[in-house]
C-alpha cells in the first residue's frame, strides 16, 4: 500500500510513482566519503509499566503490572508510547529556546554547495508529485520548508521500494540495507545528495529516528503480509506506513506559540491524520489491491458482515458490501475529526498545507459514497474544480488561531 502523507499528503496523490526513481536518479550523486490516539491511560504511565515486546514485529503485547499481573496492550497503546517519546524530545528542545533551534549546517564531506543543490532537488520532487502540498509549504520559513521537502523525498523513496517499478525484486535484505543507510544519515554520513538533505534536516530539528525505522517496518510488512485479522493489526500497519509521517513532521511544522495544547495532544492529532489518510487509501484502492491478491480490510469485520475474500475478488457491490463500507468510512471520518482538532495548534505558517491535505483526502470518502460504494472498478478521486474550491477554504481555516486545548489523559 502506498504511504499516505505528508502530515499527510500521500506521495502517490499525483501518480503511482512508476517514474519516480528515474526522476531522482540524477540527484543521486555520491559524496567523497560516506532511522494516538491517546489510549494509554496516564495512570499506566505513572506506574511505570514495563514494555516487553519488539515493537517492530508484534500486533499486541503482554505487559507486567506492578502487582505481577499480565495485561495485553493493543497496537494503539503501543504506538502511543512512541508518541510520548517524540513529544518529550520536542519539549526538551523547546525548553532551551522560544522556537525550534536551527543549528549551523553540518560539515558534509565534499563540496558544500551540493547541500543547497540537494534541497533544490527535493523541492523539485515535491513540486512534481505533491503539487497542492508543495504550494502550501511555500508559506513556511525557508528552513522549515526545506526540511519538509527532505522528509517527503525520503518517505517517497522508501515507499518506492515496495510500490515502485522494481518492487518485485525487493527483498527483506534490501530493506535491511536501507535501514542501515538510514542509520548513517542520522549519524551524519549521507550516501547521496538526497540523503544529505535529510541528514542536514535531522541535525537541525528534534527529529527522532524511530518513526523512520517504523516506516521501513511497514514496508517489510507489505512483503510478508496480505491479510489483517482485525483492526488492531490494520491500525499498526497504518501507523507504520502513514502515522509515522506525522511524528516526523510535527517538529518541522512547529506548534503555535499561543497554543495551550500539550505537545502529546498535537502529536496525537498528527498521528490520527496519518491513520485517516491511510484508511482512506485502503478504502479507495480495494479493487486495485484485490487484483494484486491483497485485502487490507479487517477479516473479522468482513466475516461479521457476511463477506469473505472471494466476495472482494468478485468485485460485486451488494447490500452487504454497502453496509460494510459505511462502517469503514465512518471510522475513517472519526480519525479525520480527531486530526482536525489538532491542525489549529500548528504554527500559523504550517497550517495551510495540512488543512488542504485533510480536506482533500476527506473528500475521497465522499466520492466513494457518490460511486455507490463501488471501489472495485471505479476509482474515487477529487476533481480539479473541487480541489480548487478546497484551497481557499483550507487557507481560511489556516488563519484561525488556536482557540482551545486538546484533551488528553495527561
């Protein structure tokens, strides 16, 4: 499945990306030397419940309480642990400055002028494949928009590994090498000019490697998994391939100085938007995925609706299918609602691209309904006139200052 971004514009919004690797190949110059929803009870955190899982390889986990009892944590609760860590990283940085500290450019090997060229190349890729989002980034400060472009390009390159023209040749070992390369990027050892842009970005902003690692884990999941037993499993997948982008982007987007919301709640909203976008992708692409032998829908909920894989592959719109889709769309909209509460908490210059993304992606759900829930043979998309109408609406919303706090358990 394609990554849904950026806080969330999908890198596949404009194209399936089949030509993306060719479009950036000329930018791969090697330098001379060479990674939510607030469902975890605050009391659980206060008690210091210890985690006993490998986050990259499980759906749920058993944890020990202080009394020695074992309890199961859901995927949503485990993901929230990552949210807390990312929020804490940002808060530590903000305590030392009124705004995100921007450090001097890192001393990259080779010609330093290539760093500027690297960011220019990231800008070109973003402009080509995410036009609406790119337009919104132009309102940001130069440092912030360059950083967002660098993250966008890394996410797209990662997505291309399993969704691009060479996806059939990608192995788990190739993803391991990509993760090793990510470690080098965060250690200030970029391999090519696009890596250099990201390496410079993570040296300037409080961006942690874990969401990047988790996105690669989502790519691994695509190689080994084509069914999801329940929503808990699907949620974890959605976090890996899309929710992670919110965690990567919030430190760049910035939180409004007059926001009274907690850092954790803003991260939760970013996570919710990523989940909503990916659920929307899944519902839009049911037919396309079925033709590849994939079903990204909760198997238990399909069974409850009297539906099975054979019904998906047959591609017939029935009353059972309509009823099932209505519930899936309702769930996606709830995540959009959660995300919407957090957008106003971002810095004013960062709100427009996020609002545009949210409004446009949410309309895809409307189009699925307009197609009578036929997402087998009809692709739901937002027409250009509707997109043009949405842009000034998004801009108007971006001007609204934070007016309330977000509720969390902390």
